[in-house]
């Protein structure tokens, strides 16, 4: 397929790889941006991949408060040096990630953090639904694989569509920032607070909500 200059430039920004390497990666993957990143990483050509093994123990704990103080996020993002932690681009990235978490509500940073029990429960649900439709076993397993990837995309921060640019994932935005700054960057952990979450409401408040719901 024909690869455009814009596609090549976007991939170069995301990975730090050379223009010709980016063009080849896109050609080999039929223009799929995410698959092209994986292609470059496997070839050892992606700058983000090369930096991934370097220790990132500096960084920032960023915060974001939304909805009049009713939603708050804390996120820890690590980099290699205190110098970069003070960099405006890095600080903007941390703020963007905190805002994204507030809006997209991920439950973990990466798929490796999803418990085996939760994953198996999801697979059983997908398997039961697929079998009810009468699909053969080999097709059922492919359906399950697709549904699991979608599940990861819904709950894992790095695999979510980035809220400020849904054409890229948070991982892509992270790779772009690594390429721009020149250091390994890692989103380590986050916490989201929602005012009143987990607290039992007074019976009168609950009754009022029920009445409103039924139009009383």
C-alpha cells in the first residue's frame, strides 16, 4: 500500500527511528501505526524501546482536580534525571496524563497488572456469549482474543485512546514524549478519588433519588 509522508513523520515522532525505517515499518504493516511501532521495537530501531531498560527513578507526582473539587487524580511519572523532571514538556505530559485518568477512568497502568482471576472471568463471559451464537470452537477462540484486547483497551491506561487525541493511544503519546525528551519515562501508578465514593447515602437521599428516577 502507499504510505504518506504524514504517516512516516508521525511514526518518526513516536519512535525516534529513522525516516526510511519508519517508511519500511509502515509498508510492512499496511500502514497500521501501532503495528509499525511494534515492528520497529522488534527490530531494535525504536528509540523508546532502546530507552525502556534504563532506570527511571526521578520524576513527579502530578495532580488534577476536576468538577468543582469532586474528582481528583494523583499520578506518579518517572524519568531518569531531576533535570528532566523540571522540564516543561515533561511536566505538561504528567498533567495531561492526570487529566486523561480523570476523564477515561482506567483501573491499572498496563495489562500485566490485570489479575488472572479477573481476566479468566472475562474470558468465560466472552466464551459463553460466543458459543450461544453457534460459532465453531476455532472462531470462538478468535472472538475471545479480540474481546480480551478490547477489554485491555478499556481498562489499561497505556492502551486507552488518549482523550485529547483519540487517534493515538496513551502508549503512543508516551513514546512521542520519550523521543522528544530523550530519556526513559515510565507511568508508575495512579490513584483517582471521587467525592463520596464508597460512602453509604442517607436513607432520605436514596429515597429522593428513587423518586426522581421513577418520576414521582
